[in-house]
C-alpha cells in the first residue's frame, strides 16, 4: 500500500511537471505561429506590390512612388506594415528579397534612380 501511494505521488508529480512544460511551450508556439503569419502577410504584400509595379507604365510608377512618399509622412496602413516589418526581421528579409530586384529594375527602366544614376 505504501509503495502504491509513493508511485501515485511520483506519477502525479510527473503529470503536473509535464503539464506545466506543455503549457509553458504554448506561448512559444503561439509566437512562432504569429511570426509565420507575419511572414505570410509580408510575402503576400510584397508579391502584390511587385505585380502592381510590373504592370505599370513609367508615369504610373512615378505616381505610385509619389503617393507612397506622401503617405510616409502620415499614419496609414503602409506605416503599419513598416512597423510590422521592423519588428519581425524574417518578414522584413522576405519582403526585401521579393521586392528589391523588381523595384530597382523598374526604377532603372524608368530613369528614376536617385542622383541621376
């Protein structure tokens, strides 16, 4: 009887310890899920932006860039996206890797390189 009681205490302690570990792991997995979702949102936004600029003429592209520059001074969804990208280095890297090449190519094609390059 004493042995059974001792075994039950150990089993209960083990169950509590494993439950505590499982519960403490949830925030980490939730954070990972949030990061993955942020990565997906950044990738979708990047692909959308690339599709938009690739379909634009140079004058449309210049207007898009001017509007983006005007919006950067005010609070908008793009500033929200900027804050999210600043907070998540992986999402930021994904966004830059998708947008960087097409954006620079469009700027070169439309003679919009800074400093008249």
